[in-house]
């Protein structure tokens, strides 16, 4: 394990003048110091981790100062550790500094980095490098040392800042999820609550982007519980706002999930459209139309309601057939030969002859069509279904001829029409 340390200026001190160093309570469980007093962190690291494992990043002034410190403390300069590839020639060349830090921390499986004495902006650049690296492999960074001053020039406590990388990664992950339901690739968290939430949000993302709403509904309470667990951590101030936004959004989705199907799909279509998932939104809205049509046809008469219920309870039931055929029956009316069962299935299920099956199915279809034809504005509703189907097929099959802006505008109109026909006016009398 290498120890990368960013050097600052140092001052030679006699043994009795050197400050006291100690690990904090967490680090004491893993490490102990050979002695109490050191001039600064460089001799401390050399003494406790072995000179062969120390990788200083340095400016010319810092190197010259630290060589004097080492000669005083160890009677040798340990000049061999000052590799020119880690030499910062100009402290204002930020890209070069970042390159040096990246290369110094990319060579070994594990390393400790010490940020205690770095000059001005250099620790900040090191932190940027660490954050970017930790997104893919948190385990590579063993510790981030920083000697916190307890008594000015006299006593220092070495603390581990690694946990703040997890806070930064968590903040990044939450922001990406809040914006578009994606979980940015981050390494596994050591914090159990963080890792639990990451895993559940990943599943949540997969479900919602696949329009798997039933599976999604099973995740609401789990996600909310993990959020509450994390909020007990007093160090989450860096991403509390993101957590609160996600919590509020999940609670809103949970409330939406309690609505009846055609209303739920309409609300979810609006949500996904807002997040930028137009195809998902169009698909849900089109399915919502199907569920609304089912509910409307069931309201036509007790006979039709019983017929639909019979289909739902039969071995032929398929929810897609139910919504698709209900939508198509309203769209094309009497041109549709039958509704739901079909002649062969009706014969099998009801034990009818072919002739009786056709008569029975025709009677059901005619009773539905007679009712539909008496509804004002039914033609406008049919046109709305056709427009929604056209947009869905255009996007789903990858043959869109419209500019994306026009597609978005068309979908906005569909949302408005859905609200008018299915919710506000309730053209099929579902709520009656």
C-alpha cells in the first residue's frame, strides 16, 4: 500500500519542539504511531509506513524544506522518494497538477493520501481527483489523512476524510436520480444505509423506465424507509435537500399508484414526460386510453358488465386483449367482428354452437355500438384514439418523420385531450 502525501513548506524543529500527533478514535483501531512527536506528517508517514511506500507530490520549495526536516529528524534526506514525475513545476498549471495527482494515485491497488500540508489549491485538486476515482472504485482509497490542529503548533489529531467521498458520491447519485431516474455508476458504499438506498434506487430506476408499474409500487415503502434511515445521519447536510426532494417525489408517486388505472397511467405519463422519457409517456397514455375504454364499456349495461367480468374470470383472459379490444371497438365500431372472446373461444367457454356463438357475440357488440353511437362528440373521441395510436406507433417503431419538437407538441395536445375526454368530460360516463 502506497501513501501519497502532498507536501507543503516545512520548518526544522528540535525534538522537544515538535508537536504531538495522535490518531482519532476510529483510526486507533487500525493503526498506532511509533512515537508521539514529529516535525510534520512526512517524517510521521515515513516512520510508520516505511520510506519505500511514501510518494510525495511536491514543489521545489516544499522539497527543499522537507529534505532539511528529514535530515534533522532521521540523519538522512531520503532523497530517493522525491521522484521527478511527481514534481510540480508551476503551481498555477492546474491541469498539470491534476495529471500528476491522477498518475500518483492510479498505480497501486490501495493507497492512503495525506492532504495535510498541501499548498492552497493543490488539496482541492487532489480532492477532485479522488472523487472521480471513487465513483468507480471506492475500495482503492484506503484512507484520506488530515492532521487536524488541536492546539496551535503543539498538538494534532489525524482524522480520516474518506467518509466525505461517500457523501460526495451519494450527493451526485441522488441528483442524477432526481433529474432523470437514472442511478449514476458509483462504487459500492461502505455505509450500509447508503448502499441499501443505492441498490433500491437502481431497481426503482429499472422498473420505472421499463414501465413496470406493478413492480414499482412494491418499492415505494422500501425506498422511503431507507431515506428515513439515512436522514438520521447528522452528516448528510450536503445532500439533505436532494433526499427531501426524492422523498417528496416518491410519496407523490405512491399517491398516484392508489388511483384507478386510467387515472394512474395518465398521471404517470405526465411524470415521465417531464423527466424527458417521451416514448414511455406516450406508451402509458395509450394504455391509459385502453383502461378508460374498458371502464366505459362496463358501464353501458349490466349485460355488458357481466360479459366483461366473465372474460376476466375465464381461462382466456389477457389484460392486453381486454384493453386493446375495448379501445379498438370504440375506434372502429360495427366494423369490429366481435368483442373479447371470439367465435371459437365463445363456443368452448359457453358451450355454444358456432351459430349461437356468433349471435351472442354480435348481440354484445351491437348493444355496445348502439350506446356509443348516441354519445355526443364520440367521433372526436375516436379521432383522439387514432391520434394517440399514430404517435405511439411512430415513436415505438423508430420511423418517426416528425421533428422532436413537433412530437412533444403533439403529445402535449394528447395530454390535454385525455384530460378533457377521460377525466373532465368523462365522455363514456365512467364516474357516473
